[in-house]
C-alpha cells in the first residue's frame, strides 16, 4: 500500500477503529486469528459499532477476515505501519511524511519526514529481517510459539537492532544519521543530504575515505561491525555518513574478523581507484586485541520482546 493510501486510511480512523487495531495487535501475541466474539468483548462497545469498525478496517486493507470454523481477524502489515505512524505522531516524534519514498531497498522502504523541531528526517520502514539477532536462541524460542508473527517480528527486531547500532555509533562520535525514534518496525533518523558513494568525485574521495574509516573505527570500539559496507550505504554530503545498520555483527561474535575483513575489502575496492589505501591491520587489531566495549545486546531483544507483550 502506498504511503498516501496509508495516510488516507489513518485519517479515516476514529478512536474505536484505533482501539480495535491495538487490541488485535495485543491479541496476536497469543494467536494468529482473533475470534469475532473476543474482539467485541475486548473493545467494550456495543456489537453494532464494533462490527461496523471491523468492516471499515477490512475495507481499508488494515485487517483480513477469515471464515472457517469461526469468524476471525488478523492485522495486515499496513495496519502495523499505521500503528507505528500513530504512535510516533502521538509521542511527538514525527509530524509529517513524504507521499513518495526516497529509497526502496531490498529490505526496507524509506520516506522523508519532518520532526517537530522542523528538522528533516528519514523514516525507514523495515520489511523483513536481516538482523543477526534473529538467529539468537532467545529470539528463536520466542518465535517458535508465534509462527504467525515471524515476518513482523523479524522486521521489528531489525529496526531495533539498527536503532541500537545507530545510537552507539552516534554517541561515540561516528558519522551516522542521528537516531530519533524507533517504534515497532520503523526507525526515524536524521535525513542526510547527499548522494551515495557509487560515483564519487575525485576531490571527495580522500575526505570520504577518512570519514568512513573513522566511523568504522568508532563502531568497532563500541563492539559493532557494520556487515554490509557497500558504496550504496555511504551517503556523501557535507561529510560522508554510513547508513543501513540492521545487519550489524557484534565484535565478540566468532565470525567478526571475517565480517570486518569483508567490509574493509569493499572499501579498498571503492577507494583503490583513487590511490587511497586503508589501514586494515589497525582496524582488525581492535577486534583481535579486544579493544572494544562489550555491549550487552541481550538488552536489545529484551526490549523488543517486552514491546510485543506490552502492545
Ligand atoms: N538517513 C537517511 N538520509 C537520507 N537518505 C536515506 C537515509 N536512510 C536511508 N536513505 C535512503 O534510503 C535508501 C535505503 O535505505 P537503507 O538504510 O540503505 O536500507 P536498505 O537496507 O533497504 O538498503 C538509501 O539507499 C538512501 O537512498
Ligand atoms: Mg542500503
């Protein structure tokens, strides 16, 4: 669904509709389809009003109805988009969003938006999961009991993983978009004016290389390896910024040196045409000599798991 249709759907919702969406979301933690009777009971309103709301949400493409042994409902991904936008708006994190995407990647759709201070933001909707946390034991255990949430859960975990990395690297002084908010599967961060590094101008090459290496170093010192450091994920504007962090790999993981070497190889490929070399050993040594902060990344999934139970 386009963001325009989403915003239209959102604007058409009244309090009861939002209430029904939220209660379906909460009920999904236990089951895939929510029986009609349960929706009516939880909504705490007369059956006629709840029935009309369900028909409207169905028409707007925010829920799906099944008729089997019992009549039941489930949220669509569009509904999660609407709920995330609603929460971000209500909590004063986001004022508006652009009608067309500024970036459509393999794993996300990104819109520009505006935050209350008037600053331009990038609003990234995660569509699938690339976070390495998904393979973690706790995450798998959570999912084993909730197969129907897999896609959403992975998108959500990726968004939170990305937000955690952006926060750590930004706080450490690295050049990444300032993280503003995360809700469900959506990350709001500062918009970077710039172009990606695929066709870098010769005069930009050296400052870009310096900025990126500095950011890689800050990330490493915070225990984080980007894991997908391609020219597409470097935005060159006033400075060069590294974006797209959901797949980051902890420096303490067994394949960290390999992952970092791959990232560095991509940088060497990008900058070799300009006769710029990367001091690979210095970066690798941060991992090898354990010169990084141990991050407690169980915190990240704890937070996401809790956010599922709460909503
Ligand atoms: N903070 C940002 N500022 C400006 N543009 C951005 C920002 N974040 C993402 N984009 C745009 O959206 C595209 C996709 O975002 P990215 O984070 O790389 O996700 P994906 O995993 O889908 O590649 C980027 O290539 C870029 O064009
Ligand atoms: Mg990308």
